[in-house]
C-alpha cells in the first residue's frame, strides 16, 4: 500500500475538512500517481469533495454501518477493508486520508509520497512526521519547486519494516 498526501511544514493536512493549499503541481502528481489505482479514503475526506473521483475505484472507510458512498464500496472496519483488497497488490492501492485512516494503515504501507509545502499552516488534522518515525526513511526528494508563491518538494519515504497484511488476505479467502 502507498500513502499520498500534501502537508504543511508542520505536517498539517487540512483545516475544517478543507485542504490547506491548492497547488496544481500536486493535483497533477496526485492524478498521475493514482490513475487506475484503488483509492482508500475516510468518510470525511471522501465527503469533503477534494478528491477528483471521476473514474476512480474507491473504498470509503466509515464506522457508520448505515453509511453509503453512492457507487463506491464502503468498509466498516479495517478487517473488512483487508478482505476487500485481498486480490490487490501494494502498488495498486493508495491511501489518501484523512488523519485517522493514515494512522490506522501507516504500519501496512510501504511507500509514502508526500508533497511538503515549506510553510507553517494552521490545521486541525495532521500527518505523522515521517522524519521522526523510526521505520520510515527518506528515499528520494525532488527539490524545491515554486508555484503561486509557495515553495514545496516531492518527498518519497519508504517503510523499512512494513507489517504484512498477507495473513489478512489468506484469512479472508478461507472465511
């Protein structure tokens, strides 16, 4: 599994369920990276309207058993989510938020594609600081890019010790 997100200098993701920044280079990168992939989003992220969902295969995670996401699949637990993705490869899955979903699935992810805006921003949802996570290492960084007066970089982190969810796949197949 992969993570893709844009964060502020202080690892802020959003405020009041709205993206902090609107950077077209990130939007293009997001579309390119997730094209043809399975998107995993929490209910709040899905409902925020920030996702460009046209033609995307999406699973929405929500604890609300009555929740419906239109034509998109809904998983009501992490266990149900793992059953739903048992036939997918890691490269085919992108976690797009929000904060709770990132934290719950972070141990299972192998790669995180982080667009890091070099500006502190007020936020109420945060991504864990990958530079402080023991098992995550910066693998690549495409240096400073400028757009609309903002400086940002594309960073790729790799999990040195991801938790395998293969057992979840096997359990789902025998259930």
